[in-house]
């Protein structure tokens, strides 16, 4: 003889984890790359005098801008495309400023 139970069993394998923290919707990769491009480009302009560090940041800005422009989510969004282009331009200027500074500073080291 078996007794029927009305207890609730929690199935650990089929449940999703619950958190008390609110969750945000994930941003598309293209938006992230365009914002990253403008941040790295502006940092390369500020830090061009750090003996090559501005050049590396500028190269990262150009790479992130290219990745953002090739992403399908940015192709239809004009503002994010312009942000990525501005990031590439500021990265290019940071590389140029870093090369000029290195050319002037290396003979004096």
C-alpha cells in the first residue's frame, strides 16, 4: 500500500537560479565596441606622452571601431556608427601624436 503525498518537491535540475539583484538587458556587441573605441581613442590622446602607451591605445581604438562598424547592429544605427568613426579618428590622432613624441624624445634618452 502506498500513501500519496501532497508535499511540494523542489526540482533542482529544472529550476533557474534566482537572484535578488535586478538584471539589466545585455547590450549588443556593436554598441559595446563603439563605446570602447571612443574611450580608447580619447585615452590615447591624453596619454600619448607615455612612451608608446598612447600608440597601443590608439591601435586598440581603431580595432574596436572596425569591429563595431562590421557588426550588423551598428550598420542600421547612424549614431553608433558615428561614435565608432570618431573613436577611430581619435585613435589615429593619438597614434600620430605618440609617434611624434617618440621621435622627439628618443634621441634625448
